[in-house]
C-alpha cells in the first residue's frame, strides 16, 4: 500500500531550474534511504542523487554542483532541486525509497518507485 508520487517535472529552458517533489504515502514504519533516478530513452535507469534518513547525500558526477537533494522526514517528502539545467538532463525522473513496513509481527525492508515525471530541457 506504499505509494511514491512525483511532481514538479516539466519543460524548461537550458540554464533554468526545476524542483521535483516526491511524496511517500501509506503505512510506512520507517522511511530510510531515498533517491532520485533518471532514465534516458533506450537507456537503463541511472542514479542521480541519494539521501539517507540522517541527511547524508550522494550525487552522480554529472549533476554535482547543480542538483541538490533534500528531505522532510516529518512530511515524508524528498526533493530534488535542479539548477543550471542542460538539454542532456532531459529524462524521466523517478523517485526511489527504501522503507520498512510492518505486517503482523514482521518488519520488511522494501524498495519502492514512483511513476516517474518527465523533465525536458530545451536548448
């Protein structure tokens, strides 16, 4: 019943900015690592940025200095602030989360994905 929903994608001009949001909904016992991935046409999904529950971040080299991942644990939200966008940032961006769910007396470590949001950067 856990659902990740992205928003904030769209069409922007090169050099512009977008802020993606991802909301984690459902019965989550613990929301752990979260991240953003992107997929180019005909390519495998690749990591953009990750953030731990404690706020430690990691970025792909291609976005370092331009993108910032952050989270609001109370609201179960993860953000991706994208600045200085380039045409080759054009992709479908997916929210990812690792979380614990409780079923009966058991705790399960699971991974979820959002439906994706299109980011298009024009030249």
